[in-house]
C-alpha cells in the first residue's frame, strides 16, 4: 500500500499562484508514475499532470505553460506549481500513485483549490 497526503490548497485570486505537495509513504518502491488529478463540482475527475519514474512529464492542454509538476525523490514528494490561476481551475485536487507490479493505484484525500475572479 502507498499512502498519499496532499497539502497546499486554498483560496487565491485569478492570476495568482499556489503550490500543492503530495507526500508518499508506505510501499513506495518502483512507482511507475505519480500524478495530479482534479474534480470540479458536477464534472468528471480529470488528469492535470503526471510525472513518470524516468522524469518525463505530461500535462492537460488546459494547464500547459501554467502548471509544473516536479518530484523530490529524497523526500518522497511530488509537487504541482500552479501559476496564472483561473477560476476554471477551481476543483478538488487529488494526488495519485501507480505501480504495475505489485499493482498499486493509490489516491490522496484531496485538497481544495478555489480561484476567485
């Protein structure tokens, strides 16, 4: 099992910045990737950004150029730097960790991000 704890959400004005962090603990060896998802009210959960074990990343088109995912292997954390925030970024943001063998697909409890116009 992998336990994930997010932090860093909050209320910010449009154009502002926030940094989310996700601390991983437990059986964290050989994680294939870690990711941030978000879910706005009445909408499906969507992938925001993902970082693979080799360091490659991918982003949703809606956040490219504004958000940056990074990791600190020594601290077992993954962060999401969010700049130029928009009201449509308002959502609960979830951290996710996936490993193929043995299979793990863990989620954090979520952290609320609210962007006011």
